[in-house]
C-alpha cells in the first residue's frame, strides 16, 4: 500500500484555489479567471496569480512573462505557488524571469508566496 500526502490529489485544484481565495479575502464567490499559459492553467484575480498544478513547462513560464509584458490590464503583484507542485528549478526560473518586470514600464515588484 502506498501512502500519499498530496492535498491536490485528495481534494483537487478547485478546493486548493477556493481555500486560498478565502484566505486572501476574496471569499467563496470570487470572479477568478482561468488563463491558459501554453497548456498550463493559472488563476488570476485582482492582484493575485495562483499557480497550483504540477508540471509547469518552460513555454508556460515564457507565456506568463509575456502576459505581464503585453497585457496592460494584467498586474498581479502576488504570485502564489503550490509548493508541492513545483520543483525548485522551475520556481527559481519563474522568479528570475518575473524579477525583470521591475525594470519595465510597468515597474512591478512581484511577491512570491509558496504555500503548502
């Protein structure tokens, strides 16, 4: 018998997302937009981008950076990552690429919140 302690498998992406939305003050009926980043789905509301699922690709990270750079209405200051879904190298790659936004006309400083 294999024991797993994987909240995502046990409860699903929607439960994790709803829990975080409530924690961040958006409530149970928040108007969250699912955004497809080259096959990887992120969830956006107001100042938060939630990345929950595993297996983010380099193409998805590039698409997230492009979204910040190209979409004037996309200004998520907080990127919330489900720590169990991200290997260290992908987290660092995302942080490094988004840190460049500080030096663009958007002048965004992105806060990373890794949650478990």
